[in-house]
C-alpha cells in the first residue's frame, strides 16, 4: 500500500465526534468539532509477467471464460487470452482468433489451457495439455471415472503443473448461506434438491458425473460422507431423469 496524497481539512460537523473532548489542553482555544480526512490511493500491483491462456470449447462455459478474460477485473491483468480452440470453423469471436489444437499445444505463448468442452472430451484434452507442459483448468467433471481422474492428478504432479477442477457453484450465494448455517450444528437429517435439463449421456456421462456438482455440495458442507443407497428413475418419452442418492455422515446421520 502506498499513500498517494494525504490531506487534512478542518470543519464543523455535528456527526463526526468530539476530538477536543478526548484531547484536553491540545488547543489554545476551545475549538469546535474537528474532522480529519485522509485520502489513500491503493495502487494495483503490476504483474511481472502475464500467463498466456487458450480456451478449449466455446459453448456456454467457454464463452463466459472468454468474456471474463477480456474484463477489467484485477485478476485478468495477470492473464493474456491468446486464442480459442473449437471443432467448428469460427475464425474469430469478438476479435479473439481461433487457433488449431496443434498450435495451442506447441505454442510457447500458451501457459494455461481452460478446458470448457463436453465432459467426455475432458480427459483427453487434459492429458494432451499436461504432456505439452501446460497448466490446466477444467470445468467439472475432470473425467468420467475415479481411476481416470487419479491418473490425471498423478500426471500433473509428474509434470510439475497445476491441474484445477473448477466448481463455480461453490461460490454461489445459496451455498455460502448453507455453509454459514451448518457451522457448529449437528446434522439430524437433510435433503438437497437439484433440478436441471436432461443431458446426453454419450457426451456428458452418467448422471453421477454430469451432476457431480450436486454431490460436492453435501461433501463440502459435511465432509466425510458414505454412500447408503442410490436409485435412478428414467422416462425417456418425457425426457425425465431422476437420481436419488442417500448419504450418511461419520456419525451415521
């Protein structure tokens, strides 16, 4: 923090408090109320270097990522959007150039890959970018099996790269409210209901993976949980799918 300008002003204001009463003998005459105003300017740190980012997949999640990378938020000052990768021929989006996957993997400008494609492609993209020496941020789920995810974690560790699975829902106001409410309380019984549109299993995986965010809520709230039972109800003609999972805490709640 650096003080840019410090300026003091004196004036009468009944709402500022009585400085003279707390400092007797300081003034040669009986002063009126004194108010002191100090203006501080916080200087944003300038990044020593920017990390080059490529966004893979420009659907809803990828488009939001690109928008945020273009924003004036302070964290964006450390990132430089190099381009995006897509199977579609789009050429450019809002002046951001489309680049091939091969160029993204080999480019010395690219330090980080944001994987925002359909779930079934996550594992392959992560593996390619880690092997190319890039850091990876991936929208959940990282992979469609625990074994594959564990293998990717080990690969990231071997390569000395960051592999981060993004879960934006844990930053929502609703979750923050629940997190605050459970502090210091014992769980007796509870239920969480999540609703969403149907997803193609071929592209997004089994509901326990495409809906993994629904599982991370109770895990983040109550830590160690064990599976008691799970049921799946499906009516394809109505595009209806319902998965019910019963979990219990360490205290068998």
